[in-house]
C-alpha cells in the first residue's frame, strides 16, 4: 500500500468509511455463509471471496447504475458491493424463492436485472464473451455505459478469454476486464499453468491498456478502476486490470488445500485488505477506532437480518418448476 | 418450387435469396438488429447468404468477426442481454461445437437460472447437413443436439417461405432461437412472397396429404420424402408428408393427429440413427398413439459412420428416396 495512491482527493472520511463498510459486509456475510454451510442451510458449491474483498469493492466505486457487470461463481462480494440487498442474496444461498434468482441459481448464480448484474457464471471464462456483447450493445447504442467482467486468473488459459480480449480490442468496446489473480485455480498454481504468469501482459499483447495492481489495497484498486472507466467512457477501447490478490479460504467447501502451505496462507493473511485499510485509515486520521467498531455492529445486524429473511423465506412450489424456461406466453 | 439440386424452373429466387430477404427485412424494420459472423461482410457469407448486405447496411450492422465461435456467439448473447437483436451466423453446425458452451450454458439457461429476470432475444443461424462431398468434418447433422436443450427454440426451414418468414418470427421471439439451414437447399428455387410475412413457427406443416401412412421429416429430407411419396403414389400408396419446421418444441398435436388417421408412421432424419430426432418422435408416437398403430414404426436415418467423401459412399450414408420408398412399403406390408 503506497502513500501515493492513498492521497487521492476523493478519499474523504465518508468514503473511507464506505470502503471499509462494504468490505466488512462481504467478510461478515461470507463468514456467516461458511457457518451456515456446516449447518447444511447452504448446500452445493460455496466459493468464498474472503481475502479478495478489496477488488470488488474498489472496482465498484468507479461504476454507475447504468453499467453492466458479469462475474463468476465466486460473486457474493460483487453482488453485495453492487448494492444487491443482502437478504435477497442470503435467501438465494438458501435456495428460497425470495432470493435474487428466485432461489434457482444458488451461490454461484446471483442475478439482478435492476442492478444490471448478469450473473454468477460457473463456467470458467464463460462470462467473458457475454461482457463483450454487453459492451458491444453499449457501443452500438452510444449509451456511454460500460461493462465490467470479473474473472479469476484461471480463465486466462481458456480460449474464451483470448477470443474475448481480441474482440473487445478489435472493436474498441467499453469493457473493463478485471482479473482477480489469487494465484490458484482450484489446486493449480498459476506458475504450473501459465507460460506467461503476468496475466496483464496477455491483455497488452492484444493492444489493450493493461496494468497490474495490488489487489489487497482497496484504494489502489479503486484508483485503477477509476482511471480505466474514465478511459472507457472516453471511447478509448477496453481496459484490463490484473488485481494481485489471494483467497484465504479453500477453493470451495470440499477442498482440503493440499496444494499450498499453511505458512503461505498465513503470510498473505497479514495483508488482509480490511485490516490493512482500517489500520491505515486510523493512522491517517480518517477513521476513529470507535467508528470501525460501529461498522462491525452495523454489519453484524445486517447479516443477522439477512439470515432471518432467508430463514423466513419460502420454497418455490414444485408446480413452478418449468416456469421461465421460455418467456411466458411462448410455447416451451 | 423445384427440388433441391434441380435446375431452376418456374422459380425466380433461391432459398439463399429467401434467407437474405429475411435478414434484410429484419435489419430494415428493427434498428437493434445486426448480423455478425465469420465472413458475413466482405466475403458475402460462406454460402453467399449475406452477399450485398454490407454495402447496404455498413460494417457496424454487417459485422465480420474473427474465427472465434465462442467469443462472437457469446457476444451475441451479451448484446441481446444488452437490448440488441443480434442475428449471429455460425458458418456451419460443424463449427458450432466450439460455441456449444455459450448456447447451452448461457443462452439456454440464464432465463430460468435467474428466476426469469433476463430474456435473450438472439437468433443463431447455421448451415447443416451433408451431400456436397465435404467429408466427415463438414457434413454433420446435429439438429437433435440442439433440440435436446430446454430454453431455446430450434427451427429448420425447408421452404423459401419459411426460410424468409421464420427469420422475422425468430427476431421478435424474446428467447434464443437456433435456425438450421440445410446446405442442399440453398440453391433450391421458387418464388418469394412480395411482402415478408412472419410465419407461425408453432405448427408442423402437412406438405402432402395422404391416408395410408405418415412420413415425418424436416429440412433437406423433406424434398426426398415428397419425391418418395410420388413414387409410392404410383404404387398405390398414399403417403402424408409432415414437415416438422420447428424441432423444439415439437408439434405433437399435428404429428399425432396424422398418425391416428393413417395408423402408420415413418420417420426420416438425416441425423445418425442412435439418439436421433426420429427416435424421439417414435417414442412420442408410442406414448401417445400406441393403440392407433397398425404397423411397427419405421425410420430412415443416416448410417452411423463419419460421412465419407466419395459420392457413392456419401449417398449410401444418407437417407435417399429409394430407401424411404422401401421403408414405407415395408410399413404398408407390401413387398
Ligand atoms: C470451463 C470450466 N472448466 C473447469 C471448471 C471447474 N472449476 C471451477 S473453478 C475452477 C478454478 C478457476 O480458477 P480461477 O479462474 O483462478 O478462479 P478462482 O476460483 O481462483 O476465483 C475450476 C477449474 C469450470 N467451472 N469451468
Ligand atoms: Mg484463481
């Protein structure tokens, strides 16, 4: 974390509080999810974002409601940072019909039309072409909106990654590619899967403006995202940000983490984006420890309310199983 | 209308012209519409379908893409989510395997998986079928793979009117539509309606009425079945020929009503026999019309081999008129 990035003029007390608050919301929400998973309230795959919160929160600061977002199966943080109601996200985790996707998608498939949140895509690389298409639509309609695709570094090995970067660059589309490089794709370390492990260089080879930032530093991420989105809105073509980050938890709840050393995890935990930013904000006189405590209480209450909402939620009737395969009124 | 492969006779337009007219009409009517795919612009389309459209509509709306099937089909899905009405041309079904992920995991699922929040009004067109001696990698008939997928509509226009009209119907459909154009039909001639009309895609069409047996087919095989029906008529067998038109959802009602009348059915399908669309329709007939049947169901499909290059072997691998006639006669109990 550098002083330079922290000196951004927009870093008011209110904004510092907002950044910390958003990151803490994600952290607490997911810690609760892990607990609920052991209680079997949440089933299926559950991919936690813990450790990576600065990326979603930082990037989201640069976006407007008119902008579109495509994310992966590790998208709870992005959904919350985008402003989706925590209760509806939690209900989705439960599979209740009050959930953001009526419970149909679960943890990996959070959607929200109002927030222009296009999922929760569980095919590695599968969301990237969609983001390109959303960008194409914005460009063709000259809407001024942009589209952001979040994805892991594992996607860089997929053909869809390369096809999408090429298309976006070729057509100069307003797409922001945010690669969350947490060094592992399930158990495969980046160095074991990529001949060029500096992912941003791949984007640069498509003549896309690309940079790597410290993904544990929410302000650095925000600053990069603001630069990128500004460039997108100016019609400068796509932008690529590689966020160097780390997931503190297992890939999913089924992962014994045989592929990495505990010491490595502990080392990264020292760079926890929430603690780092909180400490820095206190030292910089932007936040008081009491305020940080208050954020904690606020978030706790929000998570508790979300759990209550999900618990009180209802199951979609089996009679509705076939609903929405096709648009109502059309034959299915 | 002449049979495929025949010289133009009374016709003034080809099936290719009909598809082009449908696309052109959509582009004129709806500013959100655009065509994208490999070589659709400068080259004019690998089957010359989009020839001339670049000059008329410009490169923004007749958009040449790189060789990135997954990338540009996914971009079509994204553009549809973003409010556009893309027509995406995949050169042929053979290459669509590279974008099957986008069609199956995104186009077909997002509506249901999101709890009905998003519609994906994308139209994906592709050529399919064998008969041009293009060998095993360029001769697939995989319509049934797509017809297997809930969440998309699958069309197979076999006539000029359908080739033109279905395009518009597909455009206004709020859901993803995949259109298969059989490669042997592009040169088929006929006349085009002066005014483009959207056609009803909910119904199979009875292309020839008959009383003795129902021949159910689609796409390029339709014309072989009609030729077979003429041959059968000479032998005193009056076959009804049903053109499915829409492969998903299937129009059970028209099929079953016909089979209940004729009490015999023959399925003709250019797909490989195992797991074919013919197999699905046979299952449905058995489920719904078992007690009306007077004879075992029969089918003529492609031989289960990679389609070979030499003409005589390719012909032998595909459903042909004599085999259809023969199967129909067996079904009638005739020698
Ligand atoms: C196309 C595809 N192949 C394999 C998988 C199984 N899979 C799920 S997540 C994952 C690792 C992805 O790693 P990365 O892109 O780095 O994202 P991260 O999980 O680290 O956020 C794999 C291999 C998948 N979902 N999709
Ligand atoms: Mg990773």
